[in-house]
C-alpha cells in the first residue's frame, strides 16, 4: 500500500493489516512520526509527541502479534486529547495552570491501551476545553489542514486536525457542548457524541453537570464503531442495513440566530441523498422551548467548577477568567433547577421521535471560522460568538442522547457537517445510517491539501 494511503487508512483497516502481518506497528509509528515532523510546525495539532515511548510500545505490539495476540486495536497508533491522563505525562487541559504529571492512565486511556493501541502523543485544545476553537497563550493556535487560515474547531481541535491530516489513525476526544462534533464538521471527519455515560468518565463523572462525554474522532464510521466498542466495552451494530427510516429535518437552531445559506444547502443535499436511498424525509422542528436556558446554566456553572481543579489559577488566560466569573454569577438553585428540568425538557423535545427515527440538522451554523477568530475577546463576547457559530450541538449534551456528525457536501472547498440525532440509546441506528451515507457520499476518499 502507498504510504499516504496507509496513513489515511484508518484504525479498523490498520488493525486488520497488522493482524494479517501486512504491516508492522513499528512501520505505522515511524510513518506517523515522519508525518508529524513534516506537518506539525504548521498545524500545531499535538501538544506533545511521545516518540520514543510510542516506538517501544509498537515493538511490544509486534511481538504480541507474533505470539498470536488478536486485540482489536493491536499496534494501531492513535492520539490522545490532552484532557486524558497518560501515566508519566502532564495533563494540561490547554492551560499553563496545570499541576503534576499523571500517576496512571485514566480509564479511557487504559481501555485503548488494553485493546492494543499505541499512543503517539497528546493533542492540543483550548483552555479548559471551553470554546469551539483551538487556541490559547499556553500552546498556541491549531490550524485546519483544509485551510490553515481556518479553525479546526474545538475543543477537540488538535485531535481533529491530526486525524484529518493523516498524523494518526484516530484520536480520543470529549464533548461537553459540541467538542467532538464541531471538529468533525470543520475537518471532514466522523464524530459521535455517545449516549451519556456510554464511555465511563471515571474521576470526571458528572463533568459540567453531566453534559460531558468521551469519544473519538475518525475518518470512517467503522472506525468510530470499533473505538466505541473499545471505550464502552460492549458491541455496537454497524453493518446491518438501517432499513427505511423516517427522518425529520430541521435547520432551526434551539435559540434564535443566523444559519449560513450554503450550510443549509449542503444539509439539503444530504436530505436529498437520504430520499434517494428510500428514506422518508420531512421538515419538522423539535419543540426546544426554553431548554437552552438550562443548557447555559449547566455549561457556565460547570466551567466555574472546573477552574477550581487547577493548582495555578492565576495562570488562566483573561478570557477564561471572564467566563468563570459568568459561571459564578449563576446561583446554585438555578443550576439545581436546570438539572431537575432535564427530564421535562428531554421528554418534550423527544416527542419528535414518536413519529421519526432520526433528526437531521446542520452540525454548525457556518463553515469553519478563521483560526484564532475569538482570540483576545472578553468572556461574554466569546460565549455569544460561540452560540452564533455552533447553535445545534449543546442541546443534545443536556438531553444526554447520542448525536453523530458526518461530512456533508463541502462549501467553497471547506468541510461542513450534517448532524444525525437519535433517540436515547440510539447509537447503533445512527452508525448504520452514517455508514450508508458514507458509502453514498464517499468522504473517506477526500484528503486535505495539507497532508497529501
């Protein structure tokens, strides 16, 4: 296989190649380290690269394969978002306020290691994983390989840029208000926000008042399904035909705001493809009501709580301190009410799924914004800009149900995302439909200019 083809083959394909002895883990790691050396200076996707450690782990993986080991990710090189603890490494959360090195791998890293994956390094993110862009004074600006003047999104933007540019087979990610799905949309990738608690968060259980989940960014639906099985330690159906589904389509955001016309047109084309596949697609808006107020209360208050975990708060950037102050203005009874109201809001919104199997929306309200577009803004203005750019994602963190971003037809050469939302525990349905659309739209064949 051509070296570039191998770099973009994805986790599932690479695992199969290693299993059959057609490529070694050492060869894969050496390939990615060479590509990281070539593209990292412009992308800034990684916060740190663990080259020697990765090569040692790859040699061990090859020895295990020779002994007949058949772990599902044996020898596959992946990257880890720098919110995850890797033993012996700093977990910075994108800030200079971090503390000591991690004493042990956290639960998710332990699971992917146990499945045989090799960790190449830790990817960049915005401070405390707050915003939908990846930049900050501690570790600089991460850029989009499709257009380095654009943002890869956030907060899992380093993971998105690394996977999109072919610097790793896949990467871990997390999502408290869209942080898996936004980079997926901006970078032309697959990003699943799983059902709440599908992948255990361990010591971070309940993060951002229950809005945060862990997951992955990948090039294909099959890769996402494989990694979800590893992270959740349970099988996930993907290969089955989804059957004829009733799809509701909505381009109305949960709170009033603009949606780019070309993004609307791209999602319309996804709807047309769904119809051509035999699915019924009708326009219907969810009954969001005022649920966005509960989302805002949990998001801002969660950030304020999160900031207290760091031993050097004086090192937090000015914008972060401003957002923390906003969170501290929300009284505890308001947060408690928002948590109590989740059941009521979710029941009303999910009435849509009585008559429909899946909801289709844009992932973001516009194509990728400029890199560092919000650098230097106040906390309040940044939050308002985020709400305008990414109005479609955070609602589903509040309800807890799964949502999948897949690449829609590009706009002006830039990736955009279509979001598929399922009922509670609906990951298998979303992945089956996503796999069907992947075969039709063919996004794994597309590669960004920076990375070819």
